[in-house]
C-alpha cells in the first residue's frame, strides 16, 4: 500500500475510535449521538447546528473525520522531517494524542464558532485525554510508521 493510503486508513481508524468513544461517553452522560454530532458541527456553524437535525449531525461526522485526516497528515509530515517520530510510534503517538487534545481544546475550539465555553471537568478531561492518546494518536503513529517503513 502507498504511504498516503496507509495514513488515510490510520486517520480513519483513529477518527472512528475517537468518535465512538465520544458517542459512548456522551450517551453515558445522557447526550444522544445525533446531538453530540451536532455539537461537533457547531464548531463551524455555531449554535444553529444544534437545531439542524440529521443533516447537521452528518456534517459534524464529516467534519470530525476531516480533522482526523488533517491531524494524520500533520503527523506524517512531521515524521518525514523527524524520522524518530515514526521509529518510536508508541511514545510519539501518545505524545501526539496529548498535543491534539490540547490543541483542540485551547486553540481550535476557542477560535471556531463553538458556542460553549471550553471546560476541563476532571473525569471528562482525563478520559478524553486518554482517548486522544490511545485511540487517536497511537493509531495514527502506527500507521505512519508503516507508511514510512523501508520497502
């Protein structure tokens, strides 16, 4: 497989694992999957996304996977410049997950149309951070390692 295809798959797998965690945790807190995906869409469309029904939920899902692929591409680019990232995917995948978590919470969401204040509730923060490390950063780093491995 080509490097681009491997990273595409890694980004899609990481995105799927991440959104499955988010939907599960949200459901545990009483939030329906459609509502969660509308909240994701609100980053681009603001508060109006919350009343946009299934079309806006679908847009939220599409935006989530677009961001996952962009993050995977960013890690691939970084690993091309710093091969150690691909050679130690467990360490750098976990660290990448931490970076993505904080970048999303402290940069992307505040600069977007997201209509809620960003919060760091203890349980949600710890679980979301672990999710980004294990279910997002690690699969992307493992995919990049495979993509950049000598043939």
